C-alpha cells in the first residue's frame, strides 16, 4: 500500500470573540487529506487532520517541506512490519528529515496536522476506532467514557454579565458540569465580577475554570492568584508566558488551588522543562499539551513516556483544542479528559452527531478512525477536499 496524495486547504474559523491576548477575527486552520491506495466499499481510504484553533493555517509550510518529503519517499519505507498499513512513526521521521532540533514554533503545528491525518488513515485501514487501536497497541483497556468540559466565556463586543450567564446556562443544559471562562482581557475588578456572576449561578457539582491565555507578568499573575484564592475553582490556567517556568513555579507556591498549563508547549523537551522547573504539582495540577499543535500523536506518546519517568499520571493530562483526535487519545491512553467547544470554531469543534454530554462525560462512538465522518457538517467539508 502507499500514500497516493496529500492535499491541504486553509479554512476560516473567524469569530468576533477575543481572549486576553488575541482576537479571532482573522483565524484560520489547515485541513489535510492523506489519500491512500487502499480501497474500501469502492472508495480509497482517506485520513483527515486539522490543527487546533489559535495558531492559523500552515499550508505553505506543509506544501514547501513536509508533504514533498513524504511523497518523495520510497512507499515501502513508510509501512509497518505487516506491509499492509502505514507506520506513523516512520512517516513522522520522514517529515522531520533535515529539521534542526529546537525552535518548534509553527513547524510543530504543520507536522501535527499531517500526523493526525496519518493516524486517521491507519485506524481506518485497521477498521478500528482510533481509541481502540491505541489501547490495543499499548496493552490496555480502552475506556470509551471521557470527561469533557465546555470552553467558552470569551470577551465579545457588547457581551454583559447576563449574556455571559446565558452562555454558561446553555452549557449546563447541554450536560456540562465544568465550564471555562476567559480572564485577563479586563481589569481584575471586572474579571472578579464576571467570575462571581457565573459562580453564583452554578449548582452542586458544577465547577468553573479560568484561563488568562498567558497574559500576565509576575505581579499580575500573583495578584490574580491572591484574588482567586477566594473561590473554589476547577483550575487557574496559563497565567503567564508558557515558557516562563520561573513565573509558573512562583505561582504554584502562592496559589494552593489547581493550576493548568501546557497548551503552548510544542515538544516533549519543552514539556519536560515544565515538569522540571515549573513547580507543577502532580497531585492537583493539569497538563494541557495538544497533539495537533505539538508534532502530533507520535510526539505526544513520547511526552507521556517522559511524564511517567517523573511519576506523573496520564490522568493529569486534559489536552487543549477541543478536537476528536484528543478524545480518542483520552479514551485509548487513559488521559484525564478533553476540552470541548460546543459553539465555537465549527464545524471543526464538537462531537459526532448523536453523542450526548452527561455530567461532563461523553461515550465514544464506535466509528472507524478518529470518527470525523460521524459529524455530518464536518464530514461534508472533509469530503469536499478529498473529492476535488
């Protein structure tokens, strides 16, 4: 078997929302189709992938470097030991030929997007949901029940407290018991008002997480930490620059509640530095590494192996991104859950049709591959790329 073609297209996922750092008015992502010569039901098997929101489309980089390397390789060098399926690690190594270490930046997003499509194809060829394929390969039982939380609470023009509460009520009505609110795009007094307005409407067992998107310097991060200690929050996320491990360590000393970070660390080495120097506490804190932004599942498995050497459980990992790839990793490799965007970044966010949220848990459907075809609006967009 072989890869016949790799296609990509840039799609807009623009929105008038903003967090503490960026607005999404010009946001895009890349969609990739890996077309194979394996025929099922009269059609070639195609794997799909896309990058998470917040990092823009990576088409030029993929077309200039990574796709040509894969297509120029001897097809036999990309196969597993059976010769009947792709080996994602070999495809990954081919993409990274002549790439220097370090300086991960946008390169990790381009590779992670293609890697997602490769894994989708591999699981489809194996005729298994990706989460069951991963569990089988790692000698573990898959758990199709996955914790999810609703990411929202963005700043929006004219959005007052009542509109914010309406948004959170909608998430509760959808079945979520944990929601996330953006902070840092206003002053502390206004953010406290926003937080309290949501906390006041939550019922028993319902929790709120907050996310500063890396906005704060040390003084601001600690000022918010002091103020946030008044609340029982699910977590306080990404207070400062993701590579400022000293700030992170100081925050962990000052704030006794759970901290979350890692979505903007794009390699196993960077993740290891966070564990070594960021003061993260394995009994309460959360790691948000996102495979779609950090070289894909091939690299993410290395990150999980690294975490195990520091006695971190994979259950402390709840990836950023809100995509079905991380849902499959969570179910197959025992992560703590996954982010979800019930309303935003459509059709790329959300779950397959018919999947319901109950007390912030979903049950994975038994769909081959990542399961994209189970979400009709997304499947239509993907089919338009592979059928051109």
